[in-house]
């Protein structure tokens, strides 16, 4: 620590001089005191007492003056951080597939490895696939190998993130090299060396397994749809297997799959018909063969959502445009939409006069040439409550647009446009978008928007603001209004006030190799304005449509009174029906602190639920469905991939070890001269902020005052 003066340090002498003069004036000898007319009561005190009190007064006054100079205290703290080593344990089910005795032997060796590394002066911690740090001294032999999926890339990325800025030198990955989620760990960049310890058996097992099932997630009632089954075989060359398709326990198809002398892959395709609405479970099973290593991978379930119809969407444009193709590509990815694309100036022409739509998208319509005026008036008159998405462009006519839309009014100069980028409105939460992912919007090319004044209408909400260069404006780029229902606003609507959406999708693909963020945002806007208004007073729904077997199924509950205010403390009866007709009944009461209800240990399958309650003497009902899926990812592949572990170690500057040579790992890590890292932090603080100094001055002043009173002074 040292003192830094904000003014000349010679002021310290002035502070000492002031303190000395003050003490001398108060405790000077008697003749000098009489000449000044000061009371001589202190002259009868013992000389040592006067000197002591003078010293205290000198110290107090000097310190107070010194504080007025306002010096700074500079403190430097140096920390010594030992090298850190993380043991990353792949505790998935596939690791234990080779047999528990062999695994226990390997874990015992790794337990000794942990202790030896700690004894060598390294800071050792343990991580598992559950992304939780184990406490110091964790017994590796007691780690449960029950994870139902393996994401090695996520495990290493989590370690990289959690130890950023710390002295992490090495990670020891203890795994069989099998991953079934996320990217390959060899694709990652890590600021530490990854040493790998290979577990499991690298010899392929004699087995037949279902590699995958290809089927649409959605089918339409009374339509046929295919289910393609991919089967792999090892050790059964020249044999044939039988693949069975069941629905609700009833066999609906059976086919044979043959494996030639050098063939290990086969596939069969079932054609079946959707005869019931709702989520239907189909079970595919390969009849087990004698001598198979495991039959867990012989069976898989596929769930098909059978719906009665799709939403009819009209995309009406003035003329061909890249944005029309972009919107079409985005909507065609959603199988719930039946898309009708028409051009006013094309051979398709306007839509038929008798056709009704669930959603209308108008691209540069109404137009400033008047070509679409009559058609759009007739269209909106027939679909008087149908939601509309307006996409503006250089051909848009602002007058008719302002009349037709309930979102915004635009006063624009004819033929003039502006180039703007987008800025996400963080205050808008209704779409439940990820603001971090939407940061990519700031990197998108500028859109062409009408140049003029923008005014939001009552009830409108902004998703994206316009930004001109680095200037953040209050002009909306993407806004919507979902407060429909009045004669003035009979329909919900949204407005994208510019053209250039196709460039956004291309730029996102160039940056991320995906087209997800822009599509997700616009699809959610479309879903929000096209969703049918739910006027139910009881709404019970699972937080997801699909759950994994073993996790809790969580229901959210919403209760409303006659004026649709949220209410609580009403008992709810919840009945859950599985595919076998077994009903499970539950009763709970939602509160303001907890409106959710959790159910544990539901077996795999498709479920329907029905919730009821009594509000104001009337029974309210809420129904729905959900899926509990049993993932068998770890059973699909049990052959250890030590080649991947060797590649990962080589790429990061580490080494590969088998379980019998972990002692070499201890020797390699402990023999290196990896010095501890020294890190220093500097802090500047004003001396007047030291609280103990205040109390010390107060104590000295109190001591002096008390002594003077004791000896009869004033």
C-alpha cells in the first residue's frame, strides 16, 4: 500500500504545523496563557498530563487537516493460483454397457489418479455430463452412469465457459468416445489441453438395432403416410429379420429385412392411414435374434400428430419479388399451413371470390398504381375478420394502406424511401423471443422503407424499431396489433414496413449456416395475429408438448373471472388418460405463488388430459394432450470410439491413455514445470472512506475530552 497525493505533499507539513500550533495554544505554559487572558485551570495539572493531552490534540487536528488534503490510498493485492486440472467424466449409460466390473476397475484407477494429481500440487475438480461440479474429494467409483444422452462438446464447452480467466491448464476427458447429441468435440476450440482416457469396448457387438425412423411429425386425417425404418446389423450377415409396426398394441404391419454377406444396413417402409385425430403412437420393433448383445435397441416409438386440417394462408403480391419467395419458403416449412400464392399482375390473378382464408399476407398491396384496389377491397370484405400481414415496399400506396390497417399510419413522400437497419425492442415480451439470439438482426443488410412520418395506432406494439446508421429512431419497422374486436378494428394485423427480407435470410445463412432466427421471429408474429382468441376461463396446459421418461410433467394453470382478471385458490380436478384407457386423477389448488402442478414417473406414451373446476356455479373445462417419450439414444451404439478420443487429444496438445496407463498420465502432468499464476489487482480509495480512521479520531477526541473533564478542565 502507498499514499498518492492529489495536491502537493508539502501540505502535510502544513497539517502538522496546524496541529502543533493548536496543541501549543491550548496547553502552553502559564505565563503565556495569562498574557492571552485564557483560564489557567490546566496550569495546575501535572506536566506529563498536559504533554499527553497536547499530543492527542496534535494528532487529532493533524489528521483532520490531512483528511482535507484528500489523499488516495493505492493498494495492490497479489493472488497465487495453482494450475487447475478438471476430470471430465462421461457418466452415460453406454459407458456401463461393457460391464460394471471392468468399469469399477477403471474408476478405481481414476480415483487414484485424482489423489495423485492433488498430491502433486494441482488443483483437481470433477465434472460430469449433468454439468454439475463435484465436491472436493468426490469418490469417482460412486458416480452413477445413468445419463440417457451424451453431449461431449457441451461438456467441454461448459468447462471452457466456467473456467474462463482461471488457470486451467488441462482437462482429462474420461469417456468411451460415443456422443449422440451436439457436435463432435473435435470441432471445438479449447484454450487447454484435453487428455483422453478411453473406456468401454471397441469391439463391435453382435447385434441388430433400429438406427432411425423417418416419418412426418404431422399427418392429416384419413390420409396415408409413410413410416420408413432403418435397421443395422452386425454379425448376422446372410440372415433376415422381421420388422413389426404396431399402433396402440395392435399390429398394423409386418415386413422382412434381409442382410447380404457384406450388408449391414437395410430399410423397410410401411404405408399406414391416419384414422384418429390427436397424437398417435406407433411402435416399431425388430424381432430379436438368438445371440444378440442387447434387445433394448430393437424397439423405437414414433409419434404422429393427426390433425383434421391446415390453416389456409393467402400470399397475395403485386408482382414477383424475392421477398415473396422468402415468405413462401418460410411458411412452407410449417406443415400446418396450406399456402396459396397469387400475383395480381401474374397468370394466377386474384383468388376466387368464394374462398375463405385463415390468414392473408399482402405484399406491396394496395399499390400506388391502383391495380389491386378492387381485388383487395373484395378480398377483405369477404374475409372481414381474417388477420392480415402487410409488407410495404416501393410500390405500396400509403393512403389506402392507412385506411385498411389498424397498426400504424404512415405519412410518406411519394417515390422516396430510406435505408434502415433493425433494432429489437427489448421491452416487448409477448412473443417470448430470445434477445441474445436476436442480436444477429443488427448485422442484417438495410431494408428499404417509405421515407416519412410513422405514427402507431392505439393498441399497437413494436417488435423491431428502425435504425438509420447509428441513430436509434422511434419509427416502427415491425409492429402488430392484436386488440381486435371493435367495429373500428375488426381484425388483428401486423406490418413489416420495408422490403429486403430475402437479404436477411441469405445473410443469416451466410453467418450461421442456418435460417432460424429471422424465420422464428416472423412465424411467431404470424402465429400471434392468426391465433384464435381463447375466451376460456380455465386454461390448463403442459409447459411442453413432449417430455422425456423420468422427468416431471409440469402443468400451468390459469383461472379468470367474468371480467378476465386472474384468480387463484380454486380446486382443480385433473384427469389423465393413457393409450390403454387407464385414468389417473389428481386434485390441486393453484395459488398466486405457485400456479403449476407437477406429476412424476409417468411411463412413456401419448396422453390426453381433462381439467375441470367450478366457477360461479358453472363447470369450466380445459383439455389437451402431451407425449412422454422414452429416448434410447445410449442403446443405439455401444461400441467405444477411441479414434475420436485420440483425434481430440492430438488436436488440443494432449495425449490418449487407456485405463491401464493412467499412471503415465500422472507422471506426465506432475513432471511438467507449470508455475502458479500470479494475478494482481490494484485499488484506489480515498482515505476519508476508511471507517476505522473515523472511529480512531472520535476515540482520541473523546479520550481528551474525558481527561480534561476528569481534571476539572473545560
